[in-house]
C-alpha cells in the first residue's frame, strides 16, 4: 500500500495534473458497482482511517483509467469527497486522497484510436462540482492551510477544473473574498507550489479581463519578472515560459499595458531578448522562451497593419517606448545578424521589426538609416533584410522578410521614394558578380539584380521574391511608378539588341514561368505555383491608375496575346487567370492612347473575340471567390500563423499555398475589388460606342452618271438618315447587351457560363445590388446589436427574478415571524387572564395544610383506640396463661424483633 502511494505522489509531481497510476483492471460492467462500494467505504466514518484512505487510493486509480468509472463517480462521488474536505480538513491523508481522486475524476481520458465519446464524464463531473460556487470556495480555502501536500494537490485540482470549466471557475473565484490574493501569495511559496500556481494563474487569466486587472493589481508584473530573473532569463527552463505565457495573458488588457509601460517599464522584457553574442547557441527551451517573449512584443505593438483602429494610441505609445529602449537592436540581432537560431525564431523577430516601424514616422526614419555590422563591413539594415529575402532557403523566412518591407512601405511615401531612387541598373558584368559583392551595392541595385538573376540560371523564385518587394514600393505611389518605369536594362548580350524596359523583362519572365509550369514535374510545379500570381500582382499594382505603364505594356503586341492565352488556359490556377483578367482590364481601363491599334476599344474588342465578355467577367468573379482572396478576410495575424507550417516539399494546391495567403494582403485585395467594379462599368461604357470609327465609303454614295446635283443631294440625305437610324439601333442593342452581360455574370447560376440571360433587367440593378449589400451589412450589425441587447436583457431579467425570489423569501419569513409573534402575544394574554381568575395561592396552601392536619388527628385517635383495645386483650390473655402455669415472658420473647425490622429498614431509607 505504501509503495502505491509513493508511485502516485512521484508521478503527480513529475507530470502535473492527473499523473499516471496503474489501477485495477475492472471492466465497464463492474465499474459502477465498484465505484459505489468504494464511495460507501469512504462515507463510513466509523471505519478505520487506513481502510478509508485505501478506498480513496483505489477510487483515484480507477477513475483515472476508466471512462465508465468517471461516469459512475458523478454527483454521489462529488458529494462524498466534498464532505471529506469540509468535515475532515484536519486529516491530511484523507484530504489529500480526496483531492487526488477529484482531480482524476475531472481529467479527461484519451480514447483509444482517437475516438471520442459523445458523453464526456470528466466534463460532466466538472460541471457538477462547479454548479455550487461554495465548492470552489471550499477547495480554495485549503490554500490557507500550512500544509505543502494539501496546497499542492489543491492547486492541481483547481487547474483541472479550469481546463474543463474555465468560465464557471473564473466566476466563482471572483466571488471569493481574497481568492485571487491567496493565489498570488502562492507565487512566493516553495518551488513546487509556485510552479503549480503559475500554471493555475495562466488558465485563470485566459480571456478574463477583470481577473487580469486584479492579478496585476496584486503585483503580478514584479513577481513574474523576479521569477524570470531567478530562473536565468531566456536561459531558464519551462518555468520562464510559463511566466511569459501568464504575462501575455495579462497584457491582453490595454490598461495593464499602460500600467506596465508607466511603472515597471519594458526593460525587463527586452532584457530577455538580449543575446551575449552573434554566435549564441539556442537550446530548444531557450528558443521557446524567446518565441514567447516575441509574442508579447507583437501583442504590445498591436499587430501592425491588421491592428484595430481604436488601439492606435496605445500602439504608437508602445512603439515609441520600445524603440527608445533599443528593441530594434535586439530584434535585428535575433532576426538578421544571428543566423544560428531556429527559422521560426528568426521569422518572429522579423515580423516584430515590421510591427515596430509600421505607421510610426520617427521609427521608420530611424530604421531606414540603421546600419549593421562593423567597419569596414557595414551594411544598411534594409539591405541585409533584402539579402535574407532573396537568398532564404525557406519560404517561411521569405514571407517574414517580405512582411518587413510591406510594413515599411505602407503609408510611407517617403520611404517608398527612397527605395525607388536607388534602383539604378548595374553594368552587365556586375550582374554576374558573386553574392558576397552585394554588400557594396545599393538597395535598388540588389533588387534589380534579384529581378534579373533568373536570366542566367533560370531560377524564377528569386525574381518572384524581388517582384513582391517591388510591388510594395509601387503601391499607391505614382512618383515611384514613374521612376521605375524609366529603368532600362542592358540586353544579356549587348551586341544582340538595345536596352529594354524593366517592365518588358518582367513580362518575359512571367511567360517563362508558364513554360516551366507546363514542362516541370509535380514537385517543381508545387514550388512554383505562387510565382505567376506574385509577378502578376506586381504588374497589376504597377498599371493601376497609371496610363504610362499601360502604354509601355501595350508597346509589344505579344504582351496582349500572352495575357489572352493565360486567361483562357485551363491548366493554370483560378488566381492566375483572375489576375491576368484584371491586368487585361487595366489595359483598357487606364488606356489613354489615341492610336487606333492600341486604344481601349481595341482591347475590349480583342477580349470579346478571343475570350468572350461573359467568360471574361466570370474570371473576375471566380477570382473573388478563390481561397486566396477569401482567406485574407481572416486578418493578417491569423494568416501569419499558417506560415509556420510552410514546407517547400508539400504539394500545395494552386490557390492554397500559404505564401499566397500572406503576400496577398488586404491592401492589394481591396485594390483588386475596386478594379473589378470599375472594369464592369467601363465595359458597358466602351461597348456603347462605335466598334470601328473608320467607315469605308459605300458605292451608293458616288454620284451616278446623268444624275443632277439636286437629286444627288436628296439621295445622300436619305442615305445618311437611314444610316443614323441603324447606327442608333445598333448602339442601343450593344449597350443593352453589355448591361445584361454584366448583370448576368453576377449570378451564381450555371447557365451564365453558356448563354446570356434573355430580356432586359432594370438599368439600376447594380446600384440596387450595392444598396442591398449595404442593407444586409446594416442588418447584420443590427442583429449583432440586438443579440447583445437580448443577452443584456436576459441577464437583467435573471437578476430581477433572483431579486424577486429573494424578496419573496424575505417577505414569507417576515410573515412567519409576525404570525409567531401574534401567537406568543395571545398565549401571554391567556396566561395573564388565568392568573387573575385564580385565588391566592398562599391561602389555598394554608387551607390544604389545615385540612391535612385535621385528617391526621382523626386517624391518630382511631389508631390509639385500636392500640388500647389490643393492649387490653394482651393483658387478659397473659393473666389467663399465668393461671394455667405458662411462662408468659418466654412466650412473648422474639415477638418484638419481628415487628422492628421493617421499621429499621424504613428508617434507613429515610436517612438516604
């Protein structure tokens, strides 16, 4: 028995909540009766303590291993064990056994084969226990006992409750006076208790803002940082990680962020990220600790571009203070200068750099001028991050570095202009220089080299990555678009041709990627599946609202032909076809050319002839429904978590590659949506004009021989009137068809892919559709507000009903008291009345005594008469016996003794 208890204790300490104990192999059919019998033994207090403790140990073993035993435990088990805790709290072994058994009954058991039962006994038991708030209060009160074992198992039980019924336990803890204070005191206890208290507080503060505020008020920040320092900071063990998880929970509350910023400060947090040198080694636990610290940094910085607008003030304040405390230096050391850390650690540091500078003018300027390294090998930080982006072997690291440039360029026109101004082509000889020479290049030269490096080795991956950076530089910045448009590259072989614009080179690489996808194997296709969409993203961004770029694109007729083939290609992804359709649309939407061979009408005519307007508009619609565009609605923070699972060897589907999910940010998605709406309107407008403004002169217009001038003029007038009428009819039908086409493609019906809808819809359908969408959104908002109001009303109604019930109970109690009072008053009145009616008691007593005395005298007289008569008889008989010669004295001897014994006994009794 002692050996079994020892195993339980050791495993509990080693494994935390639950432990692992080898119990009896009882079948499901016997579990119910077996558990019931154990509970009966525990319940009998007349039993020896050893037998009851043994029953507790057996109960703990069986409920830890058997789901059916947990189900049989139920309400009876909770009642019995809570009774032990309540009534026998001085019995350490009994309380310890009850706590262990309860913890096992509340811990879910993993099912074999991963099959989950519909009924979760552990959840049911937890719900039963939490149903009474007094139970939580009773368990929590055990922490006041100065007993290590009881405190340890109490913390484990509360943690088990929080894992299954967090909301109820959180509510119950809030109602317990000094409940959270008691838990906070455990952090200063011995190590084992402290560690369990840390774990408990981590669960307790999860998504509970009120508890978070109370915990911080109780001095959580100072205690957490003290523990981290005592454990060795980032070099510490899992306790440091638990502290950082708890700190993360607490800082989800904005008021706690302000308190930390204005009191303790961010220095203790930043000190965790400090590395001793650039070649520091990283253990697995150290990496976990650093990742937890970076998660807190990301939380303080508000999530960058995906941050909520209401948090801007706190975000900017945190950015300012963290930058002043040299956080950027530590992040650059982790993410850029030290390449020995794990990939996810470097990526997390890069993302934090992006969050630190996003939308903060001073931080952006300081970051732009930041220099890394030591003389003479110094390099701008932006150049170093660009090198990582272009050379990283992991797509995950590429995405993280790209995120830095997105945060740097978004809403930073000065920064975009700074980067664009450095895009000066290098001589052809420099393009073949080794990568080590990059340190001597400007940012723009390195970027151009990345865009064109595929010319020599055929690797379009580097070109794709550079294109993503360039798209950030060009986004919503006409000046940058103009600068980059003027960039011309030397031909691979100078003698073979003149320099060509950068745009034409990029389109050539786009066409090359189509060939590689067509000819490549499955592994290569999976890796390159995001290359075409990323290059198309650059071109779409470049041509948006920039007619000069459209003109440059259409200079070469094969560009338009290639896009038409790409839109119609069945082997490419929906995303690629949709972006190609958007790019085609920009060719007529922003086309200001007056040349008849390049104007907007010609592009629309070509689309109509080669693709068909119906199919073209369907490509736009499919793009909006693609996984890449719908997933961006989740927000950048949710998408970035998926990057951790990127594997270049994975056979991702075309439109589901995590790289696309992260690179197609909200800013670009909004741009595409606006372009789609403009394209639909532009198609209607262009189709309403003449398709061909050059009209050949019909033979009928020539003057016939013998026809005088008057007749000729009349005939010309009739011909012109007829042509005008026909032309107006054609224009009307053309406009009507275009409008019907736009409306028809908005439908999800399968028939829209094969034929146009017959008949005319209302011209204002598009406007009504927009109004309907806005109304639907408003309805959703109202529904959510209504739901919230209903919840509040329900809560108030429940509170009112409870108050009404309490008031009724008080009223009933007052009525009962009034009735009891009235009854007592009536009894008092009756007693008083009865007392008045009765005679004097003393008189009655005297009369009774007198009557008794008289009766006694009469009885005494009668007795004396009888005695006299008997005495006379004795004397007469004595004289007669003497006459007969008898000795009267001898005859009477002994007669008196028989009569005296009862009298003596009576006397003795009276004495007693």
